[in-house]
C-alpha cells in the first residue's frame, strides 16, 4: 500500500525540520503546510540543494525533477511552500 498525502506531508515537514535543525529560528506555531522555504525559513540555494537531497532520501527516489518545483517557465520561483513540495512529491509518487 502506498503513502497517503498526509504521510507525505509529515515526511516533507520532517525533512524541513532536519534541514533547519541547527539554525536558530523562532518559529511560532512551528512548520506547517503554509510555511515558505525562503521567506519564512531563509533558505538559500545550498539549503535548497540539501533539502532536495533530503526529500529524495526520505522517499527513496533519486533523480526527482525538482526543476518542476523550483522553476516556472525557465525562471526560478520566488518561494515555495511546504504544501507545494507535498504536491510535487505526491505527483512524483502518484499518491
């Protein structure tokens, strides 16, 4: 039996938490589906790379096409929400 959307979202949030574990962030309410990786958490390009690797490891999938998530019409997007990452992973896993 495959993962549910809720399970995917939980894993995505876990990977976000692992990525920022050593950062001194004050996140009232914690990380939610509406948390933005760049504006709310201060992700930089290296953090996005580490996060992408973490997602691939968490879901045992290599070579996920993250350009679909982080680029739109050949341009980098300004930000990505946890819910968008969840949507992307669900689409890749066909959940």
